[in-house]
């Protein structure tokens, strides 16, 4: 089990949201890192991770079985929006969207 990181047995957010990123985040842009080949272009500036703009969504970079054991195959190069979506916010408060996706009531502080 992964008591310290619930994401490793979850993956719900990677199979729920449309994961949108800016052109500047792509590996073909200076300083960018997200693999262009795993994205789908939405407009001149916006891209999304393949698999997240269809129903049911599932990011192409997600490996494993949601709710069992998963990993992001581009973890070090994942989009900014993925980096910012975690079980807890930077101030220590629960991320309500994360807990809702998991069907868990957030802990009271
Ligand atoms: S951030 Fe929350 S919903 Fe996303 S994988 Fe981690 S525990 Fe699951
Ligand atoms: S890039 Fe990785 S963290 Fe982001 S949605 Fe896809 S699998 Fe999840």
C-alpha cells in the first residue's frame, strides 16, 4: 500500500478532467517538457492530454487500473495543472475535488 501517497492507488482525477495545458509547456517550446506527441491541440495556444477530451476521459499517460494501482508515465514532465491538483492544497487544507472524486468526506481541520 501507499499510505503516504494515495494517488498511487487512485488515478481518479486522471480519468475525470480534461487536462488542458498551454503551448509553452510542450517539449517543443523553449523550457517546456510535456511531450507534444501525447497531446491534442485545442486552439493556437491550448492543448490537452490525449484521452481527456473524450468520454469517458482517461489520460493517455496514465498506466494501470484506476482505483487499484496507477502511475503517471510522464510524472516528471506532467502538465502544470496536474502538479497543482493534489490531495491537499499548499496551505494544508483538503482539496475538496480530490475527496469528492474518491467518494471520501474530507477530514475536518
Ligand atoms: S489527486 Fe486525488 S483524485 Fe487525483 S489521483 Fe491523487 S488522490 Fe486521486
Ligand atoms: S499527465 Fe499524468 S498526472 Fe496528468 S492527468 Fe495524465 S496521467 Fe494524470
